[in-house]
C-alpha cells in the first residue's frame, strides 16, 4: 500500500492562468512562475504579489504566492493565501486537492480520505 501511495503523490507547482479576464495579472503570474521554476523565491514572491495586487480575485496568483511563501518558510502568510485561493476557486481541484494546500489548512489529504473510506463509490 505504501508503494501505491508514494506513486500517487505528485509535487505541486505553480499554476498558470489564461489572460482573458486579467492580462496584466496573468503576465505577472507567468513571470512569477518563471522565477519560481528557477528557484528564485524572492523575485517570484514579488511577481506573485504584483499579480495579486493587479487582480485580487485571481486564485492561481494567491496559490502561487502561497507556494512561494511556503518555500520562504513564511507559513502564516502562506496559509492566508492558500485560504484565499481555496475561497476564490473551491472547485479547482489543482488547488483544493493539493497536499500542500490541505496541510496548511489542517485538512486531511485526498489520499487519506480515500483510504479511510471518506469517499463513497
């Protein structure tokens, strides 16, 4: 069973957005993703913060900022942005089912719910 669980786990990375509703925020978010992927946490943080300022309703920018704050070990701030991302996009499975999101919010993981019988088939 451990092998199965381990093989199901995926690492969570930043999420991109379509520039339809907020081109400026989407561009800043994309620039933040590029910095994040290079391991440049402070520049990524700044870009994601600018994306959130440009469009406070963009859940992916909040999620990405939270991921970056987590990398910077600023966990209280990360939790705030994870919470905002989840509130803005409660149906976005990439956000609300991610292990890091669920851990910061004190929720059980989707795997734990699955193996404990939390899902009904």
